[in-house]
């Protein structure tokens, strides 16, 4: 389960079985919570919430803004993953 980007306590991840999904997407979890249902966002043809997981409405809105802000980095990481390349987690503290 590669972590592709960490922003504060929000972690963007990929599940290995995601290679078999028809649309490119990412999962999002809270870093500090062990038992947490991830959110899922489609990345194509447009960014779209597929599943909200255990996030509140306010948190989902914040995650959506983060996805737009880091869209380029997220898509580059996803492309690397689907190409079989090693992914180095991007950590953003601001």
C-alpha cells in the first residue's frame, strides 16, 4: 500500500489491486487513525468523490482542495505506480 503523498495528517495511498480498476483513483486516510475507512477519489476524467469513507463533510471538502492543489504531483505518482516504478513518498509540511 504505497503512500504517494502526505500532507500534515492526510495520507494519499494506492492499493496494489488498484492496477485492475478501470479508472485511475486515489485513496485518502488520516495518518493518526488505525481503524479508518478511506475515502476514494476518481482522478479521471475529472476529480470526483467516489466514496467518502469516515471523513466528515468538512474534511472531504478540505481533501478535495488538497487534491486540486497537488493534482500534478498525485498524477505523476500514480503514473509511476502504474508503470511499475518505485514511488518515493512526497511529504509536504505546509
